[in-house]
C-alpha cells in the first residue's frame, strides 16, 4: 500500500512516496541524483524489486520545486546530506519505524549525500548502495562510513568507474565495487538495471 507523506524539515515539507510491505522491518531511503526526483523511473524500478524482497521504501524529493529551479542546489551535497539525515531522524521518531533497520540507496550525486549522512548517523544506518553514483564527492568523509557499502557502476561508464575506485579505496567498512558489463551511466541497456536492482536487494537483505 503506497502512501504519499509530507515530511516536515526545518520550515519546509518534503513530499515522499512510502511503501511498506506486510511484516517488513527494513526500510531503504532513496537519495536521487541531480535533476531527478522521487518520480525517477529507474529508482522506482529498484524500489519495486526491494519491495518484492519485503523491504519498505521511501522515495522523497530532497529539494522543493522552487529550490530545484536553482541549478546550484542540485550539487549542494552538504544541503542534500542534511535533508537526508533530518528525514531519517524524523522517521526514527515515528512509532511505526522505531524498530526498523534503515539503509540508503543513492544514485548520481545522491550517493555522496547518502554516504555523508551515513557517516554522520553512524549505527542508525545499516547499509548503503550507490548506483552510478558519485561517492568521490564525499571523499574526505568516506573513512568515517562504518556500514557495509556497495558501489555499482556501469562497465561502459569509464570515467565514473575511476571515481568509484577512488572512493572504494578510501572506504574502511565492509565494501564491494560491482561493475555491470555493458551498462552506461543511466543503466538503460537491456537487463542492466535489473542486475543493479538484484545486487542492491541482496546487499540490503544481507546487511540490514
């Protein structure tokens, strides 16, 4: 059952789409990339795969519509990470989610925001998955990320492979770098997004 929720953050209300499968005790919060939104078809596809595994998902907009009009905001990683942290802490205060294990799924710049939030929140976050992400934008804090982290990159996304390798080398936690053959940055090639979603589901099931 899907519900649209409004999450109060500072003086704002951020909209999110929340789906909680029956008997679920795991929740993955999605952090989308620049120029994207909670309606991203790729993230929605991954969310559906996780839901079939019994994992609850929250896709929410990190910025309001007005804020998203300002191009620089999309790359303001500290702001995006701060929003993600506040949403996570708000969820933790809700009776329904008090005993849930939580993880992050980040795409593009959202991956950097997820890793910074995970570093700040410590044991509150059980696992992080990055798809086609830019974890290099959080390089100076990666050694403070303690949860298991999976970096998924397309095999044809050569520049981003190098950036993810840098981030992988800096991570001190349980970690893996998965390169999906033939996939470009958006995982639009047949079967590649399915592979990424399947690996994400397995990672969350194992570590959450």
